[in-house]
């Protein structure tokens, strides 16, 4: 099975316009996307500034509000492009695809319009009869959890979230935005 893995567009979704020809030429049968449709822009800058100055971030800043609207449009546009490919597609958010509720809303809406796109963030979906795709997006951390300014989860939450998978017979394909580390 040929699976195309995508990640880290960071706002450059014009690359998705070439996906149809790439998928056709490579005989792609499924797509996995592990996040960062957007680059964070003003929201990320406000978050980083708050951490550097020790002040609380202000979500009501006009630039942050505009960034959220721009990001929601990018989510909708990119997910529609994936749906138009009419290939089984499995997605999780990246750490920049915040706030989490905006990404989830766009993904769930896309899943209704384009049923081939499955949100597997903290969930799972079948890939044919033999595979189960499950995922957790965002950045994995030792202890921090954040879903408004960036998407971050503690490692223990990932481990707990995949506990169910030991009870299922299919081979697992696990999608994470955070690359693997360590030797375990």
C-alpha cells in the first residue's frame, strides 16, 4: 500500500494544489497528515512574548483575533483540498494548529462534507480491514498541557490515550506530530 505522509505546511497550502498529480503519479492509496497547517503567526508571537516577559498572554489582541480567522480559513481550504482527492486521509493537528477547538471544528466539518478525511486526533479509524490508524497531534511534553495558544500534551496523556489499542486486532499505524525520541 502506498501511503503519502505530509506535515508542516506552515501556511504554505499552495503546495496542496499539486497533491492530485503527486497522488496519481505515485499510485497513492491513502494520505496521513501530522499537522501544522498554519504557522501560528500573531498568536504564536503573543504566546512567546508572554513567556519571555512573564506576563499573561492576551487573546483579545486584534492581531491574535485576525490570526485565528486567517487560520480557520486555511484549515477549511486545506482540508477541502484533501477531501477533493477522494482518498482515505487521516489527520492530526500540529502544535501550531491552535487553538485546538478551531482545528477540531474545521476537521469535523470537513469530515461531514468529505467523508474520506478522518480526524484521528485522540481517536482512531479503520484503514481497510487490516489497519487501524490512531493519533495524537500537538507537541508532547514532560508536564505541560496547552490547547489555546499552541497544542501541547504531557507524555502520560499520550500513553493513556492509546491504552485501548492493545485490545484491537488490526495492525496499528500511529500518527504523532512530535517526532520519536529516546530508545524505547
